């Protein structure tokens, strides 16, 4: 990658970060055309119906899963590359940069993540446990009726931490490295993992490639997200950056996911909580290690502290992107 290309992709990532933080993904656009992740999801669902056949052997299902992954990454990438080529031919470099930044901003979820997790806090404050359960059911896969208030709060904080990594840091990382094309490829892989990368009878073999590739492309972002959270804890009263760092070193590698443990451990240590641990998904107990060694009795106040820490981590990430962009352009 040339110096000039990296300076361009960094500036696109910086612009996309600023646009998404300020405006998010407007509801009027969503109502008219949906969202890019929905378009990718529709392609994945179609490929799943067409290529994932229960009568095939596990080896054959894995091969068809690789074909599926190749198509769902390759096709959106081809569309984006063709669109960028047309834009470069028709418009000035400054306008191209602005349009690429706007398009990349649709693949970042920092504002919407805040809104969804804040809704859990609002639900707990206004409607008690029932309100919290209803709101948290929109962002986690576990049965909310099995959760007490502490369980609702922990689930929301865990979702905030994990999605900070794969919904905010990762798309910005790949945008900074490869521009809109990198963000598009990443989002295709990540959406595939969320839809077919499960250890269910139907998807265990077919989604194997998607799950493995998602683990790989999220490695840098998971480590970066932990770093941003540790740094954010330095700026915030009532949090502990030293404990955040210790929790990451001690606990992150014991999480069942090779990536989710990093931001979850950092968040747990910073807030003085215990996150993750054994949980029930669809009636099945999933054994997992605890992240952090603090309190398990999390409260709505802890959720607000987590949201504040998240916003500061987003700000630090944006500031670093801005500084890098400035250094590359000077």
C-alpha cells in the first residue's frame, strides 16, 4: 500500500467516523431503502437456502459454505469497486472523498449501539425489570425472562463491549486500512458469521468458513477496542484503568470467543464488575469464564457508567484517527 493511498483511506475513515457520530443512519433513509447490512443479509439468506442442503455430507457442506462466503464477500465488493470507479470518473477528488466517507459511515454502528444500549437503561429506569428485559431482548440472544436486574445489566454491558469491537472499531480499522472496500468486505464477513456462523445442526459445517474468517478479521479490532477502553478509563472518575488492563491480561484469553473477551474483560475491569460467565441461550447452558473479578450484582448505574466509558472510548478512537490522518497529510 502506497503512502498516498493510506493517507486517503485514513481520511475516509476519519470522515466516516465523524459523520456517523453526528448523524447515525437516518430513519428516513432506512424507511426508504433499508440498510446495507440488510441487503447483505438478504443475499446470505438466499445463498443459505440455495446451497445449504441437509442431505450433503459435512465435508460437502463446508465446501458449499466456502463458495457461499466467496460469493457474499465478492459480490458486494465488486459492486462497491464499480461504484467507486464510476464516481472517480464523474466527480472531483474532494467530492469523491466526501461520498466515500458517507457510504463508509453506513457500515459503522457507534451511534446506534449507544441508542440500543441506552434503551435498556431507560427501560430499567421507567418500567423496572420488565422494561429492562424488553429492551435487552432487542440486542442479545439469551432469554430475557431468565434474567434478574443484574443479569439484564450485565447482558447489556457485554453486548456494548462486544459490539464496540465488531460494530465500531473493526469497520473503522478496515476502512482506515483499505477504504470503503475494506469496510464492505469486513461487514459481509461479520454479517455472515452472525447469520450462519453458529454451532447448530444446520450451520455447524456450512457456516464453518464464515465463523473462522470472522474470528481472523476481528483479531486486530478486539485488541484495539480493549486499548481504547483502558485509555478511556484513565479519563473517567469511578473507573480503574489499571484493573481494566489486568483483567485483559488475565481473563481475555479464557473467553470462549478469541475476540469478545478482550473488550469484555477491559470493560469489566474498568467498572469493577464480573461479566460473561455461564449463560443460557435458547434453553442451553453455555459455560464460559468470568471476565473481571469484581461484583456480579450490576446495577442500572453501572450500565450508565459503561455507556459513558464507551462514548469516551469512541472519542479517543476518533481523535487517534484524526491525528493519524493529519500526520499522513502533512
